[in-house]
């Protein structure tokens, strides 16, 4: 018997199945575009809304692991609280059962190749014929490849002789030990393929071909629910304590759920038999397995749902949040996961960019508070604080740029591609803003060290000018992540006009004082300070222009 050929056939079939899932998922994400990002707003509702969101997202992207990794990433970025994340994770476990239903209802009830080949052909034609139909074509192409992989997987299984069936049968007649062994096999299988959907498809195919019996297959599905937590554990490495807590939620939810399901294994199978008609052979057993998967995850969610608060308190107790601010900036994400969610990653980047704008605003507020009476010591402290924040902003620019470029390497909708380009420009403007804030701090330090003190008249004239730039910076920070409405754009243009007018007036004041015999060095330093502050207004104007252009696109 050619075991190597069988293994390679199964591996190739599984690869085609997974690739089909990815192509289909990418096509759906591109078709949904920015509308898919708005789903996150629904996550922040009640716990039931979180469950429905987790279910819907996972049903679309066909991977509970990808949804959970995305949720952990959002918790780490502060987009979701731990309680909100719990509901989404629960819903993701129900959403992952959609794949099992597709496999069981379509994969074994029809001639798969009769569905797969037309789907691949039509999908390919749509992808190459017109840009508007490319996303629909990707969905059909991915669906066809998924069915082809399943068809090849089904045909790879029958080439097993009696000795193999005897070997497997020996492990199937050990009572509850067989159930535990099946759970362990399902766990290991999922760890290897990094997809509970793929391992479930393998289990269903093996059961359909009579390789394993229904109880063992059900146990393997329970093991797959534990194995799928590996991606959550990996995604939490190097993240904040809250993100680690979210990963632990996923692990405990699946481990505890599998534990009670094993204890009540026979009653659970009886419930599935009661709900699902049909024999435990052929296509009938595949429907039983899909129903088992759904019933288990639904009951597990219903058990945990009333106890979201205590559950969150438990994981917070197990993983303490000491409140320490991390050192170097690090945008934690998994770039090598099987399923990507680029549309959601853009939303994650927007949150980080708002944080970056907050750093620039904090630097400028610190400068404004320091204007006036300064000593060499306070000036040195100011410069050191600004330097640390500027270095952090540099790290943010580097990480966010790398993150967005990696997102753009995935297939995105045209709108999302344009949006990434806009975000990269905003990041560059914010980094320049922090550079100039640090430069202003150096100017103030130099003025103190050299005894170049600005006159009261100059400081009084400077105060409203500084306030105008701060108002513009606050306006930009508040509107990042949303397109500017026409009236908001007009307000931004008015702020820019007033800042430029004030700059001209202050420059004239400095030149007049030089003509009046005041210290040239002091007045030139004053003019340089005014110019640096005006450049901050220019950055705000550039960013508001990007946001206004996004509204017109």
C-alpha cells in the first residue's frame, strides 16, 4: 500500500481546501470594503451584540482563529474592552461551525466536481473580465477551490486496507479512553494545520468514508476546539496584560467547554441524535457531526454568557495588569497567520494613528505650559521629556508604516488601497509634527541658556497665536478616522488662515523690534519660534486636507 502517496494526496487536498477558504474570504472582505470595518462599532454594544458580531465576522472570514487574533489585537490597541471581547470570542466559536455545515450539506450530498469546476471557471472569468466583478469572481473561485479540495480529500481516504481499519478499530473499542484519545488526536491535528475548520473537514470526510465512527469523530471535533486556541496564545506574546487576558478567555472558554462536554458526552450525542434525523452513515453522519459542532458551541456560549462579568474578573485575577507603560513601541500582530483580515487591520491602524496624534498634542500642550518663566533646569527637563516622546513617535511611524504596507500586500478593495495611502501620509505629517515640537523645546532651552528673554509684549502677542495652533491640533485629533464634512473643512481652512495672518503680524513685530535696537539674537530666535509653531499649523492643514479629500472620494 502506498502510504506516502496517500499522505501527499491528503496534504495536497488540504492545501487546496485552505487556499480556497482564503481566496473566498479575501473576496468577501474586498466586496464588503469599509462597510466591514463598521462592524466593530456593533461589538461595543451589549454582550449579545458581541456574540452576534463574532458569529457574523467568523462566518464571513471562515476562521475563528483569525477573528480571535483580531479581537486580541483590538484589545491590545484599546479598541475593545475585555468584557466586549468575551462576547465576540464566544460568537466566533459558533461562527466557525458554518464551515462544517458547508462541508456536510454540499460536500457529500451532491457531485462536488459538478459544482466546483463551474464555480472555478465562472469565478476566473469574472476576475479577469472587469474590475467591478473581481470580488465576486474571487468568492466563486475560492468556493470552487474549496469544493475541489474537499473532493480530492474524499477520494484520498478510501485507499485504506483492512489492516488500517483494524488498527483504528482497536482504538475505537476502549470505552471512554477512546473518546479521550479522539479528543487528543483532534487537538494535535488542529495544532498542525492551524485551522479547526480544516481539521473538522478532515474528520467529517473520514467519518463519511467509514474510517472512524461518529462518537470518535465527535470527540476529535472537541479536541479541535482546544487546538484552535494556539493562534490566540501566539498572538498574545509581547502584548499588554489586557490582550493576554483576552487570549486566556479564548483558551479557558474552549478548555472548560470541552471538559463539560466530555463529562456529558453520551447525553450530548443523544441530544444531537434527537435533533438531527437520518442514519449515522454516509451523508447522514456528516449532518450529525455539523449539528454536534453547532450544539456544543451554542450550549457552551449560553452557559458562559450570563457570567461574562465574573469570567472577566477571573482572567484579570489570573493575569494581573500592573498599569506599567511599556518601553519601546511595538505593534503586536501575527503576519504569518493562515487567514488575514486586512480590512479590520486598517481600523486597528487608525486607532494607533489617533494615539500618535495624542502624543503630538501632549507635546504641544507641554510646550504651551512652559512658555514664560523658565529656568535652565526646567528647560532641560522639558527637552528631555519632548525627546522621549519624539523617539516614541519615530518608533510608531516605523511600525505603523511597516504594518500598513504589509496590509496593502493583501488584496484590498480600491477604496481601502486609497485609504492606506492616506493613512501613510497622515503618519508622516504627525511624525514631522513631533519633530518640530522637539525643535521648539530646543529653541526655548537655547533662549534660557543664552539669557535671551522674550519681552512681555512679545509673549502677550504670542499667546493667542499658540492657542490657535492648539485649537487646530485638537480639531485634527478629534476628526482622525473620519472624513471631514463640508462645514468642518471650512472651519479647518479658517483656522489655517487665522494662523497665517497671526504669523505675519508676529514676524512684523520681531522686525520692528530689531529696527528699534532690541537684541538681534533674541528677536531672530523669536521669529524662529513663530515659524516653528506655524509649521505645526501647516501639518494640521495638510492632515485636514487629506480628511476632506477622503470625504469626496
